[in-house]
């Protein structure tokens, strides 16, 4: 019998048995702290981790976000087995809060701090371009006219959002893998081995620091962390969580720094360390972070808030910026969770039913339009004798679905 001190990953997958929510919040706060140094000084090299590992505290936090997303989102799709349910859940987790954040930044914060006259700002095409480009996830570095132009990190409005498109890309790739995994039962071992090979080889070849990565390179970078989490979930019945496993993984992490396999070694060490922390008996923390998930709000809101604080308090240092940013960001994140995020996720079943009804209506219309004209008249309404239509649309019914823990990501893995 497995000792309680050495649980398997399968033993801690329920929200009440893990600290995933607390970890996501901690990682979002780590990104905020990291960005305080960057926004205040425009120098990432001031962070000790950057000099030692090649990545900042915030970048390592995003790596953990993607690993956690790989675990929890894989659980979501492989447990449900319903692609529409999965897609709607992911969409509702990301976009409602993002839409509110982007519109508030462009239409409330922008007019307040822009160097342009308010009328000129609001009629500038750059405002609409920011909204469209940001909400389409095409970029996280779109500027707003005259906003934050004279700060140490000039024109940066909400750079944290750059990772969201890669999170969504990982969701799409996971959905394709999940469909194959669920439908091709005999080939599951082969699919798992292929996925492991992709993770191992994603960065074999040359040393690539994160900053100059192309879009394709960034996707490969995030694939390492996200799909290692997916592999951990697939191995949940045999993956034992023990602090004794960390020293050799840490040694591998240190040895691999600056080599083509740095990302793989980092994902193994950080991923396993994440599971060890997730298994700690922190019942009160679990209850709070399961009921109040501020991680995504912190992640998408802190950037504009920090830049606003620098505008209002020129010369503010990283430590003071962190403190003031926390005082503003945490209450707004709580508001985002309780007013926008959680209510949106509660509409999941209603939205799924609506989409299914529309799909059935579309199929019925296509079937009706393919009939001869006389048959269409008969099918679309009562005939002269008042008989009922020949074609009756099926009634809407709801499907039973397995409840799951939302991921996220970071960042999202955010409770992404």
C-alpha cells in the first residue's frame, strides 16, 4: 500500500487534494515581482535568477504555469471526452476577463494617462488597433497612442498577454492529441511515446535564450513545459511524488544551464517541484484558492497598473512598485474573479446547449433546403387539411458531464 507521504499524482488530482490554485496565484505574483524590476529599471539583468539560469523569476513562473496547465487541461479533455465542452470551457476561462481588461485599459486608463488630448486619443485608429490586436491574441505588445511613451519601458501597455496565444495554441494541439488518444485506444502507447519524443527533441540543436525566439521557436519553448505536464497526467497512476526526487533533478537542472537541453531540464525540475508543493497538506490555502482564484486576474491586470504607478510616481524603485502594485492589483483581481470570471464559467452549460441547438437548427435547415419545393412547403407548415409538419426538430437535451478543475495559464495555465 502506498505510504501517505509518497502519493501518486492520481491521488492529488481533485481540487480538494492539491494546491494547484495556490501555486497559480504564487506564480502570478512572481511575475508581478519580476516585472517590477523590469518596468522600474528597464534592466532584466538586475534579477539574480536571470544571471544564473538565463531566465527571470517571471519567466520561470510562466514555465510553471504552462506545466500546470498541461496537467489540468489534459485531465479536462481526457475526462470529458467532449471537444465542444472542452473548447467552451477554455474560451470562457480566457476571454471574458480579457475583454474587460482590454476595454478598460483602452477606454478608461488610456484617456486618463495619454499625452494626447482626450478627443484626439479616442478618435485615433491606434485605440481600435490595440483592442483588435490584443483580443485576437495576435500580440501582447500593441501600443496605445501617447500612453506610457516616456517610461523606462516605453509604450508597454500589457506585455504579459503575449503568452496567451501560445497557451491557446497548446490547447488546440492537446485537443488534437486528445481526440486521437480517445478514439485510437490500441495506439495509445504509441501516441504517448510520440508525445514524449516531441517534448525531448523540441529544443535539441542549439542554444536559444527566450528573448529572441521567433513565433515558432516560442511555441516549441512552451510545448516543452505544457506537454511535459500532459505526460505527467498520463503517467498519473505510476508517478510517485516524493521530495527525494528533487536533488537529482536539481543537479540535472544546474548542469544543463546554457546547453540546448536547458529547457527540458528546467521543465523536469520545476514540474516535479511543483507537484511536490501541490501535495503539501495546506487545507486552508486550498479552500481559499479553490473558491477565490485571483491568479488570472493578477496576471492580466498587473502590467498596466505597474506602468500607471510609475507614471504617477516617477523614480519609484522595484520594491516599492511591487508593494503598491499588490495593493491595487489584488482587489481588482478579486473583483474580476467574482464579477466576471466565475459568473462566465457558470454559463458554460447554457452556452453549450445554445451552440448545440443552433447546430441542430442548421442541420434541419440544410435537410429542409435539400427537399423538393412541394415537400418543403409540406414540411414547413400545416397543409390545407391542417395536418402537422412532416419534419419536427428534436428537443434540446442536456448531457451529463464530469466536473473538473479549471487550469490556467501562465499564466495557463493560469487557471486557465
